[in-house]
C-alpha cells in the first residue's frame, strides 16, 4: 500500500448539510480509529464490518474533545475504490467543522491528498484502466445531462471493452501473420487473406465510430458557444436575458452600454449552451469601448454559432459591414429584432441577404416581449444538436488523449487494409502496421503510459477524487 492520505471530497465553497472526508492507504483505519469514539468509549474498527454505516463521535485524539457526531464507512483492500484500505467519514457540512476534522486527521498521521490521488491509486492498483479513470474526471465535471450520460458510459468500462475486443482480434491475426513467417519456409500457409481483411475492415469501422464520439466530446467537455453579434442598440442584451430567462445583462436605450463580453449558460434539450452578449460593433468612441469591440470580434471568431441581431427599423450599411466581418464557416442565425416598430428601408434586408446570407435561418423577435424567443431558442438548439450528432443514442466520453490514440490506431489499420487489398506487401509489413495499431490501443487503456503523462492527466482532477 501507499502512504495514508486524506482529502475533503465535497466542496467547501459554501456550507452544506453534509461533508465527506475520504482516507486511503497504509494504516488508514488504524490512524482514523484514534479519532473515533462510540458512546464515549474507544471504537475498535477491526470489529466493524465492511460497507456498513457506523454512527460514532469524532474526537480530538489528544484532548478527547468531541467535535461532531459522524458516520463512518470502511472498505478493506482489495475491495475498495483504490484497491487499498479506504474510509469515508460523513460529518455535518459546516465549512469550519469540516476543515477542523481534516486538520485533526492530518495531525493524527494522514498526509493531505493531491489532485486525483484516489483515482490514480485505483488505476495503479488495477481497479480502473486509464480510460475509465479519465471518465471519473468527466463525471465529476459534467455540467449537463448529456455530458453525464457520456461519462457514465466510460465509467462502466464499456468503451474499454470495445477497445479490448478490437485489440484481441488484431492480436489474433498478428499471431497468424507471424506464424506464417516461421512456417513459410516449410511451404505451410496458415493465413486466410479474407479473414485478415474482414478483421481490419471491422476494426476500421469500430475506430471510426469511436472517433465520431470524440468529435462530440469536445462539446460535452464544455458548452456550445453562441455569440450574439450586432451593432449597438439593436437589442442584443435584451435577447440574451430573454434566452436565459434572467436579467444577466444590463439593458439601456443608450448605445454602447455593453462594454465587455457578458456570458451566461443554459441547458436546452440536454445540450449546454454558453451565450456571449458582445459589445456593439462600431467605430469606438474611447479606449475602453475599443477593447470591448475587439473582444466581441474575438468572441465571434471562437463561437460555434453566431446570432446576428438586426434592428428591423434601421437596417443599413453598418449592418452589411458587420456581416462581411463575420467568420464565413461559422453557423449563423439572423435575429430580426424590434419587429413591432415601423420597418425601415424595405430593400435593406434583401441587400444584406444578397451578401452571402440568403440561406441564413431568420427569426423575427420583439426584444421587449417574448415574441420569437422560443423560435430563436429552437433554432439554436437544432444547430447545437447538429454539432453533437444524434443525441438519442448513448454518448461515449472520449478525451483528447484517447482521441489521439484512436487516430493513430486507425491510420495504422488503414495502411494495413491498403496493403492487404493491394497484395503487394509481405506479412512483415502487415505485421508492422498491426503492431503499431495495437501499441496505440494499449496507450488508450494506459497499459504503458509514462509517469509524466499520468501526472498531467490526474492533475486536472479535483482533490478527493
């Protein structure tokens, strides 16, 4: 076992009903035992069964002062999350109390855990592979329903099983190819070309499917970014507040009220969106406004979706100039706002649509009333679901590290398929490609991962996980 460590596993940012303190490692239960009493008598944890909730008092081991009535759950090696002796102490959730209990446990002999230490030990002790360990981090940081579903699929080991099955098939044909190299001099051929091609094609299809999930995972790890763009005083902030259902942005009839990018998040149809209300794009009147406008342009450049807001009563050349500035490949929606006012130049919108915006979805809104807000939300949702693909299937969490492993494996498999179809390369070359694919799949599961890679992965975890 590794040294005994302790961590507060729940947030201490605010008071809560309960807090969880976790401990694991060598002599974990013995060190904890010194801080526990049952009816003011010492509690012998060797007599406490695994996974049973025990009500007791937490005391200062030197003075005997009772700090709290707590519950303790014990897990004994190897049947624990980390594979070591582990304990979870549940106390009342006051921040001062939780931190006091933590400090006393450190004084009693525990070392404060670093980020991800519990899950790293689970990985090192063979309780999880690296893909499952990364899914733990995804689950703890999932900020909307679809992301949580994807992380759960990784936690079950389903993805790892798919990789293992693929690796087993690759290993089988590799063994045949290498056996054929040894037996070819005796005129014996054990290779079935059709079987090899079939396995390679199936492997390529499986890797392509996982890479499809990798593309959506980039959005699952954060949010689909929506930038609300337009000239000053077209109603961008009002629309943002309407979409979010709360007054996130300051609204004023004075042009240029929004000086910086204002953001807010909302979940629509199981997809998380981050809305960015930007400063109106125009010639700046001062340095602060100029910086706000520059940030607006950067927000538009990094957005997945742009909602281009127009004031229906005053569409003009300024709007056309902004339209020309928008990133060409970014998905866009035209929000024709203030449609309750007297329309301006009737040809203005057609001139704008003639500048590459003819097929842009258009929603008519009235910023001061709910008119059109639901339609705009539905349009945004449809584009967001397009980034995530079919959200009715079971999503699979694929980290950027895992995606790189999958791409390496697919490239090697594709080379092997090309060689097998052409029939121009020997078993030696086919074997080399398959071995490279297998190496990438081993990296996916973390079977030969260097310590510096592990350090980077687990440093992103929260303390206590």
